[in-house]
């Protein structure tokens, strides 16, 4: 399928698909006339990419994990493991943000919010 049809079916722009092709997330072959031709399963893959991005995975993580998932004997279990790892990353980031918020809150009204509050950090 050509890039315009793929873009319409996947609900994204041709530029996005070209970018994904450039970074290796999708692969199409070139026809004799120079047009890109993508296999039909690329639509499903692009929906997966969008969903993974919505769940907080970067394009680099998606690319890396796709190869791992392809080799996994149980894809569902492998995905669950990835989700558990991502939850741990999110929890750690939330803790960091909570500490940052508390530090900022302690500096409010000090006259110089850049001055250390005397707390060990």
C-alpha cells in the first residue's frame, strides 16, 4: 500500500510515516516509479506504536522492545513485564517530582527562592 493510503488508515500524516521510516520503525520498499510501498500489517504496527507512545514509551523504547517481543515465547507475558518496568520508572519519577515540589514549596516566601533552605537534600 502506498504511503497516502497507509497514512489514512493509520490516522497519521505521511510526514510521520516518513520519519518513522527514517528511524527504522517501519520499512517500505520502493516501487519502480519511486513510490513507497508498505505491507498491510504496517497499519497494525503503527496503531501499536501510537498506543505505546500514549502509554509513555519513547520511540527508542518501542523500537527496542519490538525486537524483544518478536523473540519472546509468550508475547502477553513479555508485554506485562514491559508494563511493570514502565510502572516502576513512572513511580520513581513521581517520587522525584514530589521531592522537587516539596523543595520548591519550602522556598516560596523566602525572599530568594534560589537560596538553599538549609535542608539536607
